[in-house]
C-alpha cells in the first residue's frame, strides 16, 4: 500500500488470468499477466485479501502518462 501526494491510498498489483476459449473449432488456453492499480477504499479492501485468491474485477484500461503499457484500474471486485 502506498499513498498519493493527496493522501489517497493506492495499491499497485499484478493480476493473473487463466481461462479456456473455443477459437476456430479448437480449445485454446489463455494466460495473461496484467498490471493493475486500485485507489481509495477499493485499495484498502483489496490489500486485506489473500494473495492467490480468485476474484472478479471491474474497471477500465488506461495508459499512464507517457507510459507504453496498459494498466487496469480496478473500481470494483468480488469473490469468484
């Protein structure tokens, strides 16, 4: 957990996604690591969760400042 200059709680984390999807008649395994960030009360709640537990997240993708990578901004989450 960190705090912004304005004192807002912020949490940087990495989400791991794994699933299977049918594509062109074949089953494909999908794996991805996604950089993510949460702010405020969401960051405080998320910091109390167990690492490695399964969750569903809602939010949006953005490129920070002059960054070259996407970051998922978590706005809500619930147990999977």
